[in-house]
DNA sequence: CGCGATTTGTGCACGCCTTCACAAGCGCCT
DNA sequence: AGGCGCTTGTGAAGGCGTGCACAAATCGCG
C-alpha cells in the first residue's frame, strides 16, 4: 500500500473512518463514475483525466472534479486519476465491498425478470431470496432460487442478514410488503410499485415508476410538437378543449 | 366572475396557450399527482385540498400548490381543486390524451417483462411493436405482439407514428439501437441499459439503471452502519410513526 | 347581507447545486 | 536544475428549487 494519507482510506487503521457526508447529488453520480471506470479498466487504462472520465460518464468535467474532491484527493495534478485506486475508493464509499444481500418480493411479470437480472450480481449485489404470497408461485424455481412464502421473510432475512429489499408487487400490496420488510429489519427499499410508501424515518426508500418515466418523456414530446407546429405563431392543433367553456377564452 | 383569466398563458393575447414552460422538477412530479388524483377519483372524491393531495402524493403542500400554480389557476380558494378538472389538465399537459405509441427493443429478460407490464397500458401508452436482433426471438408472440427484427424498425415506426422507444438490450448494443431509433424518427428514448447514450440534441433520453438504484441504497446502508458504530453519532432513534418521508424518485 | 372559516396563490429568503475561472501542484524535457 | 505544459482542486458567482408565512378569494351560515 502507499503511504499516502487520506481521511477516509479503506485501509485506515485504528477505528472507524470519519464518514464523509457527501451531497446527495454527488452520491447519485458515483455509481455512474464507477461503471465508467470499470469500463476504462477493461480497456487497460491506468489513469484517466477528469475530462476523459467526465465524458465517459456523461457529465461536466468541473462537476466530476468537485464530486471526487469530496472523497478526498485521489488525483495527481498534471496526470489524472489512478483508475484502480479510484474504483476501490468509490466501491468502499458505496459499501459495495460487502457484496450485499438483497431480497425480492413479488415474483410476477417484473419480479421474475429482476430475479434473473444479471446486472445485479455483476455490480455488487446478491439476490438471496424471493418471496410471494401466491401459493402457485411459492416453490417455483427461478435462477437457482426457490420462491418462498412471505411469512418466511422475517426468519430468512435474519439468517441471511438482508438489509435491502426490492418490492415488485402490484400497487395494492406494496404497503403491506413494506411493513413486513421493515418488521424483518430491512432498512433500504427499492420500490417498483406505483404509489407512496410510508416507512419509519430510518428506512430509505427509492422509487422506480416505469410509467412515470414514459409520462415525462411524453410531456417533452408534447412540448416539442407544439413548438414545431408553428414556430413563432399560435399552435394550430394544440387547443385544450378540456377546459370549461367559460374559461376557454381569455376575456381581455 | 365567469370570465376568469386563463392562467396557462398570462399576458398572451389570442387565447391559445403557448406551451407553459414548467420547471423540470415540477414536470417530474406531475405524474405522481396524476396517479394520486386517479386514486382519489375512484374513491368518489370530487374535490381535494392541496393538503390532501400533497399527502397522497408524498410531497409538501406548499410545493404542490406552487407546482399547480404553474399550470394556471385550477383551484378554488376555500374549497380546493376539482379532481376531474385537474386530471384533465395534467393529462393534457403531459400529452397523455394522445395515447402514445411506444416500441420496445430487446426482448430479453427485462424486455420480456416490460412488454407485458400492465402499468404502461393503463397509464396512457400503447406498446405497439417489439424488436430484437436474435433470430430465435424474432417471430415469438408476447402479449399479443409479434417480435420483429430490428431491420423493420424504420418502416414500422413510420407506419405506427412511434415517437417513444424503450431500450432493454444488453449494454453493448444500446448505442447501436439508439442510433437506429433516432434514424427511425424516434425523439424520446427510455434506456434501461447501463451506460451513456449519445443522441442528437433534439432527442430526449431518460435512463433507468436498476443497479445504480441499489448502489445508492447501499451507500446509505454503509453510512447508517458507520453511524451506529460511532458512539457520538445519533443513534437510530426509534421513530415509530411512519412519516410520509420524501421518497427519492429516480430521475434527473 | 355581512362575517368568519377555510384554502389557494405567491413574494421572499434560504440553501443546494452547478459552472466558471484560475491558482497550485506535478511530471517531463531540455 | 529549471522551466514549461498539463491537470487537479477550489473560491466565488449565479441559478434553481424549496418552504415559510401571509394576503386574497371563496363559501356557508346566521
């Protein structure tokens, strides 16, 4: 190891490193940097400049430098960043060196696909348990795992030290499942079911709603269409007929 | 006052709305409001207060009011918002009244699930075409649709007026597919493949990376673990009440 | 008809994030 | 050894988004 001293080096001896409190925006980008770095490492690059890494990650180079500066000084002026060192540092910060155990609840259409998603295993996670309530699905084998009944969640979560749960159930049962996960000691939830979950404040929830993503794109389609329809003038087609008649026209 | 100024185009003469340019953050929340409103409509509510709708959507009520004020004045002071009117207005803004056609490229593990995802159809989108390059998958029937070869993309996209494409291929082929989509006239892309896509500036891309979501959760697990290990850190004080915490949604 | 209760719409201040611009530091070449 | 070019790390400024607090507006009721 090098004799370099950094505040939160993985190998820091003598107690817990002071955990840097990074801006949320930075945290959300670290995984993207990590993926780009892995790609660079495969191509044999040993160092990379902020400009190069920023391009690979699709961000501004100044932003990247500021993000990385929050982790500490891991670059060399005039040279760039050491790829493997930076990989190790980011993986440490993200806690990926622990190969975290994940459980998945809801083995329906989407859950089935997630259970077999290779991207999880290759990026630091082990899907160790599948749950469902449907008796016809319990017992099914998926990707080497047996689907269990959700009543076994608490026991298995404790056995396997599961801290992260993924919800892929229909919307109606998502809250019930979330409560069960929390009761089983899960403190991070990734929710694919539409709707808002209520959880204790010490539990983190991230939501992925596929339809919402499409709706946001749809908005931009609508916007683009209304712009190209008549540049500079009033749009020909776009007229919100849904409005009540007394509000339709502006009475000026 | 029957003649009320229509808020969506303040100061604009002629009565036709130039497209209101909403803050991105607002746009990202509109779909959540819409979902909550649909839920309210099913329960028979005709009006809803900003407080009530905000709770259902998991946001601050002041934020909700400000968001809606960007669309215009669709509430009544002392009463609240008319549910069906607000639904119509948000659907119009998001362009959902056009029941947009969507195509999906990559019928692998994840793509297969997306093709059958009921949430798309029920929220304003029609999946009208599936594509893949694998000859063994071409011709397969999924959910009433036949998987076509990607060479047919350009023709079918034109026939069906497809403006939105979903990429669910392995990372290596995502850029090629994106290029093909752009060439076929698609101007909005939802990308499930890890990595950065480069597209012309008139094309919108949204990315959903499932592993990144887990990695962000992993960071918070790591942080929480290091806090509880520290003596001085605020212990995870049992806060039994479930607050409608701000649930971080994926997105930019 | 007027008053009080209720709820919207918004001005304002604050904090986070982004971006620019540049000084400081490092290696290489002469 | 010294200078030169390259790259990082960061101070400062500007923009965006959030949340508070309150005036304006509307309804119901006596």
